[in-house]
C-alpha cells in the first residue's frame, strides 16, 4: 500500500474512533445516571475525566513522539485506549468508570498527539490541507455515527456495549497501523525529554480544570501559579515539552491556537446539554435523541473536507473566521431554547452549528501546521490536540460550574427541569460571547502564504 494511503487509512480509523466514543457517551449518560443513581455534575465528570486525561498528556506525548517516533506512540496509544474502553464496559461503580475513562483518555492523548503529525510528515504543503480535511472528515464521521450508534446500542444492549464496541474498533485500528504504516518519524531524535515541564503542565491543567468546574478557589490559584511557573520554566529550556517560545514569537501559530481553544470551549458541551435536553425535557428515548443529534456532525463531515480544500487555495483565516461567525450565530439561537421549542428549530440550530465548525476546523489546523518548521510538527500536532481537548474540557467545566451554582448537585428530575433549562440558557449565552471573541483571534492571525 502507498505510504500516503496507509497514513490516511490508519490515521482516519483512529480519528474516527475517539470522537465516536465521545459523541456516543453523551447519548448514554442518562442511562448511566439511572443505573448508578448519580447527579448531573457527576455525569459531567464521566465525560470530562476522559477529556482531562487526554488534555494533560497530549503535549508530553507529542514531544515523546518527536523523540522516540510518532508511529510507536500512535500504536501504543491505540492499545491503551482499547484497554481503557474494555475496562470501562465492566465498571462496577461511577468511581471506577471515571478511573477507566482516565486510562482511556491517556491512550487517546497518544493518538491525538500523533495522528495529524504523521499526516503532516507524509504530505507536502500543497496537499496538506486536503489530507487534513479528509482526516477531519473522519473525525466528524465518528461524531455522526456516535449518536446513532450510541442510541441504538444503549436502547437495545445497554450503555456498557458502547465502551466494548469502542475497544473492538480500537483493536482494529491497532492492526491497521501495525500492518500498513511501515515508516517511522522522529525528527527530534536524540533531544532530551522535559520531565519537569511535563509534570508541571499536567498538574497545572488538573488544578485549573478541577478548580474551575468545582468553583474551588484554592485549586484555581494553585493552577494559575503553576501556569506562571510553567511559562517561565519552559521559556528557558533548550528542548521544552511545550514550545512557549513558538507561541510568543509566531503570531499565526499563537492566534490560530487561541481560536481553536475558543471554538472547542464554546461548542463541545452542546452535545452534552442537548442529549440531556432531548431525553429529559422532550422525553425522547436514547435512540431517537441520537438520530436528532446526528444532524450536526453529518453537516460537519460533509463540509470539513471542502473547507480543507478551499484553505489550500485561499488564506485559511478567511474561511476559519467565517466559520467562527456562523458558530456564534448558532449559539445565540441555542440560548433561546426552552421546553416549547419546536423540534424543527432544534435540528436547524444543530445543522447551522455543524456548518460553522466545519468551516473553521480544517483551515485552522492547516494554518497551525503550515506556520511551523518540520521539526516542530509533533509539538504543533500536540498543540492542535491540546487546544481541542482543553477547550472541550473547559466547555464541560463551565457547564458543571453553572449547574453547581444554579441548581447544585441534584438528579435531573421533573422538579428541576426549569432549573436545567435556565442553566442551559446561561451556558449557551456565555459560549456565544466567547465564540464572538474568537472571530477576532482568527482574523488577526495574519497570512501563512507569502
């Protein structure tokens, strides 16, 4: 098999796998809540624990991949992800499920940190946008299949079947990578790994997200202090785990990364909130809710490759900024939803959101990867993954914070439906405001072509 095709195939299967897990889990959360009798905030942690672990370790594994080999880390990540998925299907308690989700997220970090870097290593600049667009399409296909597959499996076989199926898909992706991905890439071979910086980074992210989601001032302050220490320490390192100097010196790289962070921070929790809304407020079963929610990722899957292709021909910031504007508009519409909102309106809002995200994601990733030298591909790929994962984690943390401040740790029963809708409106309003700021970050990044 030709190297380019092998890279697309192995990366595409893995890129399908991880979003499939995320989108299907959102559909299954009400069923998990019923079995374990847990509140909405704990349900949020079942989703967030995976994202937090992936965000904590994506940057370190991106650096390890540059030094030890991207294929090696990619393959090991598929193995760990599959193990975490299978163990999650056997979880006897919510605490053990969260722990196994952390393991799953650690494997996901290895996949996230290497898949785009492998594609960028294989494809020349003039073909890179198309390859990244195809890979992004695989991501959105996973998002598309997730709600439908998640709804069908949860309704007919129970929520545990979701994790088991993800483990099986992971093992398939592992076989594909071992059989067809024959080359190795280690452009920073021989350089030192920054153990101290990696530890500070992981602890910083843990304290910041936990402090924010639980509204714990001591944890937040500790996270902020560690963030300041991390920036100063990394800026002095010859071989840092995170290219702080790159962020400070490369405007296109830094603003594209900020735009990605804001985009994911304002859109990820939409799936979580709308899954609960459709099943609790509208009374749909998991299967029906899945078919409704699929309207968003289907649009994303259709338009992401086209947006990537366009970004090979005109400045990515133009396409990406238009995507941020469309996304902002969709979030404003979501902020108007109540118990009487027509189903046709909900589907229209989901499709508009999907179109905005599709316009943004591929061109923005193309801008990030095209703004750095080849030896920074691993760090840049890890940054893409980290901005996505940290953004998604912040999105969930913001929702959990709103829940804790408005209705507290309560199960979503009919007496709290009004409070749930109020929380959702507040969250969507904040998301729309942050996404509006992201438009200007996207516009201000400058050109990547002479």
